[in-house]
């Protein structure tokens, strides 16, 4: 065998791992960049789970979907959704084949690590007004100091009136921040472990410093409440029934001299929400029913009635069975056992600066396409949903048949740490599931980084999965 023949054989036998940008024409690159523009716009108007659901509902309505409650019956080709308490959402396009044969499901989550206001947040100290916070999800606390923060959420009065809050995103708005200690006086702080440098109880948002124009106690707090009452008609007691979140006020932007990446808050896991949602909008009259999940509470264990551990998704599918006129005892369980799913959640991208925590041969690389994780979990696969080889081969075939660039990886070295997704929850219902999402740098930080190529390949991959019988 000569050298040329050996090289050809090597190409056939080796698993080639190449940067996906290579060989792309200018027209193909422009298609990727154009798709990324829509994603960046979506991210800039959708920083919380409520905003994600609101934006997703608007997109679905524009593409012919409707609330399932508006349908008396369902037929193949119908497009329906169920909005669960404004914080999670389930969508479906009814397939031509019997749903009893199973569905193709893709599930992402809308929540991201952040800071929530405590029930009694407002206080004054040394003529500064502050809001107390409680962090949500896995964060590095020091990353949330000295950055611009915005307040998003709702305040609900006992009358039922709901007030939507969004302060800090427009240029005319004020922003807020959490202060940190100057290095000149931080000798003791800097001797602490990184995780202990900022205490959770010290993540207090600075919101004002002008006292009320009268001699009263707690004058700065009084002035802040007067401003809030004038603008929103609320009192301090109304904060008891509020959901107010602090998110970075920075905009999602193209990143790099070559514009190859996206920097944004909350790409875990809003990037998979957007790529799967926009893929579903292209699905017309599928053979197999296509279902899309936008869940809540993944970052804190998927608990609660808007998290994936609830049975609301089951109720949505049961309602589909009812309106197809085929429901009967145990049919829901049979549908799930015959279904296939991509758990659309991000993966840790290899960061060469911190490569010591990754095993390079099994790490996801930015720019190499959508990432598959056969299992997640920690150390000895604890808490993992481990996809069987047959299903991995099924997904591989879909991607390879449709020229979708993909990579199979795991989250870090074996004994370094680990993570999890909603995969195990759906697997517990009997569904074949594999994690399938976009690699991310600086995951869970206030500003995360992804590749536009991977973003676009995820969109293409999800669409191909839904088109498969």
C-alpha cells in the first residue's frame, strides 16, 4: 500500500475532528451570521424565564400555533401549545403517524443562574438603600459584584393587579450594582478561598442614596419607596408577592474580530430554547408528532409546578390524546415508552486556559458543531441518564445523513466534577434520551461565550431530528 492509499484509508478509519468553519463559502458564513442576528435580538429581549415564554409564544403565534384550549379536536398538521404559569411552555405539531408509535421530543430550559430578591429585600444602612438577594443556581458569587445589573420580574398585588418590572436595559434607565472591597483594604479577603471571598449574604444591591425631603428616620429607604409608589403604585408590603430577578444589564453581542462568537448572559440554556423553537417553526405535517419543551427550574433541580419534575407536560400530552379522540388507560405511558428525545442543554466547551479540568479527547470544542453527551452525572456517572448505544447510533445517523456537524463529549475529567440536565426525568418515563446542545465557555458566568457555527448546527440538527420518522 502506497502513502496515498494509506492516507485515504486513514481518512476512512479515523474519527476526523475539524473546525466547522473550514471550507464554508462566504454565502454559508453569511447564512450563519444572519441566523445569529435573530438569536442575539431574542436574547436581548428575553433574559428571564417569563420573558422567554412571552417571546416564544409570540413566535409560535406568528407561525400558526394556538393554545390547545382553543381546539375542540386535533388532526395531523395541527400546531398547539400549553403555557404553564407564564414560566414554562410545551408545543407540538401533530404527526401523520399514530402518536401511539411515539413522539420526537426536544426539551430545553428557560431559567439561568441569577440573583433573586428576598421576600423582605429593602433596607437602609449608613444612608445607602439596598435590596437583599438570594442567589439562584450555581454561581461564582464574586462574578456578580461590580457589574451593571438590571431588575426584571413581576409584582402582584392582593387585588390581582400584576405589574411588570424591567429596569436597567434601556439607555435612559438607571442600572444597579453590588459593590466590592477595594484591593488596598482587601488583604484579609484575598487570603480566603475564592468561593468564600464574597459571602451570599453580602450580595446586596445598591439602589439609592438620596434621603426623603423631610426629617424622617430611614430617609433614603423612604425616598426609594416614594419613587416606587409614584411610578408603580406599590408599597413595601407588595414586595412580599413579587418575583424580581437581578440579571446582567450587558447586551448580547457578536464577539471577536471575525464575529465568530456570541457573548451573552443566560446562554445556558436559552441558546437551546431558541435553536429548538426556531427549528420547530419549520416543521409542517411531520410523520412523527414533534414536541418541544421549554422548562423552568432546571438550575435548581427541576422541582416545582413549572419544573420538569411536575406532571404538567404529561397533562399536555394527555390533552393531545383526548383531542385526537384516542385516549385510554395507560396510553400515555405507552406513548412515552415509544418516544425519542434530545435533552437540549449546553455542554462545557474546552477552554485552553483551563484545559487541566478537561480530557481533551472527550471534550467539546467550540466551532466543531452540536455536542452530544451520552451521559452526564458526576464522577462514577452519579445521577446520570446514560443513553443506550442503539439510540446514540440513531441520532448519529440522523446527523450524518443530514450533514450536521456534531461531536460526542463528556463534561470534564472523571473525578473533577460533573453536571446534569432534565434528561433523567424524561428517561424515567421510558423515553430514549440523550443530551444534545451547544458548547459554552464561562458557563454560569454573567457573560457566556458560544460559537455561531455551533448555534446554527444545533438549529439544523434539531430540525433534522424532528423530520425523522
